[in-house]
C-alpha cells in the first residue's frame, strides 16, 4: 500500500458512552459518524482504508460499515489483539482493556508499507481536515517528517464530562512537544485538566490539541514496535490492567530525540463525538445544521 492509506481505530470498547457508539446513527438516514469521515476522506482522495477492530466485531462491523465502504474503498481489517505482544511478554492476568492507540496502529505493521493517516472511528473531523492530511501525505517525500491536524481545544470538549487530548506545543508551524491529558473539562470557552481529581490547571481554549488525526510515513510502524517493549517493561508492573501505549507519547519521544519532525496543519473545524451518551443529541443537531447549510447531502453518496 504505497498510496496514502486511511487507518480507522475502531476497537475501543465505548465504555463511557455505554454501548457500541461506532454503530449509533446520527441522522434520520441512518448515517454513523464514521460514514461522514469516510465520505470526507474519499472526497479528499483516499481510496484505501484499514479498519482496526476487535476480531469478534468483524461480522457486525462488516454489516453496518464495511459493506457500504467497499463500494468506494479498498477495505481491509486488522485485529487489535491483547496477545499481539513482543516476544517474551504476556497479557497480565485479568487484563481486558486494549493496549491503546499506539498498539492499535502497530497492529497494522504487516498490512501497511506506505504513508498513512490515522483517525478515531467515533470522532467527526470535518472535510478540510481530511484534505489537509491527504495533500500532505501525497506530497511528502521525507520519511522522518510527519503531520498532525491541530484543533482548537475549545472546539473539542464536551459539557457532559472529561475528554482526553494531546496538548501541543507549536513553534514555527512544527510540533515541539505533546502531553497527553486524560481528564480535560470544559470551562466556558476555555478548559481545565486534572491529574488527581482535586487540583485543576486552566488551559486556554485557543490551545492546539491532537484529535488523533495524524499523517505518518511507514517508518512510524517500526518506531512503535521498537518502543513497545520499553513501555511494557516500565508500565505493566505498576498498572497491569489499565496502562495504555499512547500514540502521541511515541511521537513526542521522537521529537525530543530529534529523530522526527511533525508539521502542524491548523484546523478550525469543530469536533463532534459521542464520548458520553448525553453528547448524542448535540451531534445529531450539528449534523442537521451542516446539511441545512449544504455541507453534506441528505444521502451522503447520492
């Protein structure tokens, strides 16, 4: 796969939403959030897609998503398995939680050997975001140069609870650092994060954050696999059931080591997602508003 490939992370358990949120319609026509991402990606130029799922989801996923996607894309499935570990490592007793976004991506190491973009299955990114990342991947010739679509924090939070975001430090259009904050709460047009549930640190709503919309060369798959054993050695002994191998953390390690650079592609789109069940009504209304403005047709593919 040497043409830009779209990887879609869909193996998440949807625990905070309370069900299979990837399969929840967001309009009267029965479209899912992932349908809008696929449509926008196709419009941008993508024609190869890899769905990263749990093996037991395949039949349901194919019925509701894959079958329709095949009309416009070359479709592949990759399973994110807890047992897909480097030699010498085993799954901790009682662990059911996936190993995180970094592990999801490295699960594709035997499938993808060219440039690729990464998105979450249950996030709405907006048309211009896909155009920006596809154009970067199609033009980039430097295997050590990646890209990230940066969103304004105020456009990515929910009033119904906390979200996890990669807080970015940007200088001259390049990402200089990224810190994963797992509990960010909306505060009007700004936000605040906490590590302990008691002490909160304010963050400006203008802060650029990662929504896991990345563009990578194939080198990133090798980097992830090479760094995974060190993560396991450090984190499994202290948090065996819930530690996660975060994709942004691996990107940050490379930036700090000077082995890779990340160009930030600014985006003023508004994120929509169903982190919590209470978010669903607002997402449906936003989709309806975009259709009313002519951004999308009632039936996406006509």
